[in-house]
């Protein structure tokens, strides 16, 4: 079995957090699985 990185991105609301499904889908579509790490995901979101 090969572990697969699974990302979860949350956005802060006024009193709760929201799952950012659209951002997660965009990241999964544009970053290769082997390159998925917190640094590459943050850099992608910032650009």
C-alpha cells in the first residue's frame, strides 16, 4: 500500500471554519501527487 497525500484546507469564518472544497480541488488538479506538501500547496495558493 502506498500512502496518498490527502489535503484539507479550511477557511475561517466569523465563528467557525469552512472546508474550502473549491481550493482543494484546484490544488489537487494542479499539483502532482508526489509534490504535495505544505510548502508547495501554500506557494500554489499564494500565486
